[in-house]
């Protein structure tokens, strides 16, 4: 048998599991492969009534926090971070580890991801005080990772858009022209024989900052299917709140509305202020947001919701139309999350849960309904603030 054939059988053995040669490969895992096989068997062998229970974790994984913590340590040593997140997710969903997540010892061993943080937020009100500080530390690790990935791009894209939109677009008087920027932008039009520069376009000076502070409202559905979107929205809102020329507000809603704007200095506080689950009343949320808009023409309102409305959907559409007519730039995002933030089943359920008929009705009002992964969100907000066309793919 060639080396390639042996490697292929080895991989099949790890994928199929089983004991001895019962899987048909004839391969018995050794060394590191034996540790990988034991870790996978602890999680997946429970589906097989004939599976061996001789591994050190077996069906006891869901019944003991110390044993589960050791298993989490094992998979972190054997697998890449993305695979660890997938295995943790399956352990929570398949073996009922939700209650064990209330144990500090187990929380210390997990690798945070959006799915895990959403689970912790859902359990927040059941957590004893001894666990809460550990849970907050886990959530903070994820929010710091997301900020490190997204903050610089967000501030750059949004700050640039605000700077450009604050300038006089068509200066008509010499006093309105920013001559330094105009010269630098038109250097290619310098005529050396005439020793002069012929500007193709004039760049205006900035207007008074106090009169042009833009407003952004993130209005986020916190029903159960929207949990990853809530996590990302909390991080983005906290980053955007640090942009001085932008007034950022974060509103979470289900059948009630909670305004968490005063907590935006810490996304962890925002997330622990969320209450995932419950119904959805979009009309109530839009009505609240309308009361917080000071200058409609300078406001962008992003509604993050799958549009599965349990309230008065006709009233929600009327309020959306009124906001648009007043000059508010209203955008609907059915989700603000990566496909990797949910497993394949959850992703399919989320896609099926989005109400396509409602999306069409919002679009008919001139409200863009867009798919937007987190990495594209900074450019989306920048374009919205500049009143530019939004070119992300339609949901």
C-alpha cells in the first residue's frame, strides 16, 4: 500500500470513528491521532448506540464541569481555533452544556466565539455571581478580538466619509475654496510651459463642525435568531461612539425597546444589557427611534432584523415610509453576521426565517434591504453617511 493510500485511510478512520477495524479501514489510531480520536468520540459517539464507552470522557461530558474543561483543553491542543469553535458549538448544542457554562472552571477553558457569547448572554440572568465575572471576561476576550479586527477600518471609513461630507461640494466664492487641498488634488494639471496650474475641480472648505454632526442609529432586533447580529452591533456601536463627529445610538428591541446608548463605552456592558429571545415589534422600535431623531436629513437609521414581525407589520411599514419621507436614510439588514457565526443548520434556519415578502415591501418604499457581513459594514455606513448609492448584494 502506498503512502498516499495509508494517509487516506488514516483520515477516513478519524472522520468515521469506531473501534478497531469496525469502520472498515483497518487503522488503529496511535499517538496524536489517538488523542484526536478520543476527543471526537467524546462528542460524536453519543449518536451511535453501539459506540464504545471506553474513552475517558464518553457520555459523561455533559455531566461534569471538570471533565468537560479537560476535554476543552484537549481540543485546543489538537485542533485549529476555527475547528475548536465548531466543536465547542456542537458540544453545547448536542450534549446540553448550557448549564455547565455557568461553572467558572468550564468558562476558563473555552475559546470565545460569537455563538458561545450569544449563549452566555442568553444565560446571563441565570448566572450566579461567582460565574458572572468569568463570563464577562470570556465576552470581553471576544469583543476585543472583534474590535482589533474591525475598529481601525471602521474609524477610517466612517471618519473619511464624515470629512468629505462636511466639505462644501461646489464652492462658488474664493473664501469657500480649500486652496491647499485643491492644488494637491490638481497637480497633474500643471502646465510647465505656462508655469501655471489649471484646476479641474475645486475642493471646498469644511463647514462648522457643530452644525454638521451626523447621527447614526443602530436599531437591532434581539429575538433569538438575531443573537450574532446583536454581538457585532454592540462592538460596532462602541467603536462608532468614539468618532466625535458622529452621534451614535444603539437601540435593541423585541416586543419592548431598550436604549443602551449610555453604555457604549463598554460593549461588554451592552451585551449583558441585552435580553435575547422573545418576539418582535418593529413598529414600536421605529416609533421610539423617530422620537430620538433631531435632524432627519443628517440621520442614518440601520434596522437590523429578519423582518419576521410579530407586531403590526402595516404600522411598521407606515413608520418606515414616514421616516424616509422626512429625509432619514433608512437601511434594513436582515443580519449583521458572518456565515461562520452559525453552523450550517442555524444558517439555513436564519435564511429561511427572513421574510422575503416583507423585504420586498420595504424595498418598494425605497428602503435598501441588504446582506452585509461585518467586514463590509464600515463601507456600508460610510456610503450611507455620504448619501452614496449602496452597492452591497441584495438580500
